[in-house]
C-alpha cells in the first residue's frame, strides 16, 4: 500500500462532520489491472473503494469519498492510500506522457460540516 496524497486539517469543533473526497485518473501497467483505494483519518479507515479492469490505454477517472465525525480539534492528517494487482500504476499520466498536457490532476478535498 502506497500513500498517494495527504492533507492536514484542524477541525473547529469535535462534533462536526469531516467529509473527505479524492478524485484522480488512474492507468495500470498491464491491462485489466485492479486497484484499491483507502481513505484514512489518522489511522482510522474512513472508506475503501475497488477499481477493476484498469487498462493501459484508457484512463479511469476515480472518485472515493467518505465522512467521519471530527472527534477532535487537533490537527489530523487525512490521506488516500492505494494498492493494486499490477506492478506499476500511473496517476494522471501514462508511463511517458501526462494526460492533456498535465492538466488532469489529483485532488484531495477536506470539508468540515457544522452540526
């Protein structure tokens, strides 16, 4: 399992809901690769998502989202991890070329919802 992106955020109220979303483009190093994505709040798993049949030529737009009660007003790291059946995965590019001249990026967003 490899960390893809992370962000630290300090909730304003421990009772609030933290909504986390990651979006990115994925390509496998072999056709019909499978990949798993895992959203974490610190060491707590928020959500998991399996992406199947990722090809070497067609990018797969992937979104994973989840929510958790903040539980603290201390800085917390929210992160996306990934693992797959192919030896190599490319995020937002192929082995040699960024998609759309590098304009397709990855985004990890944290939103605090007041309750």
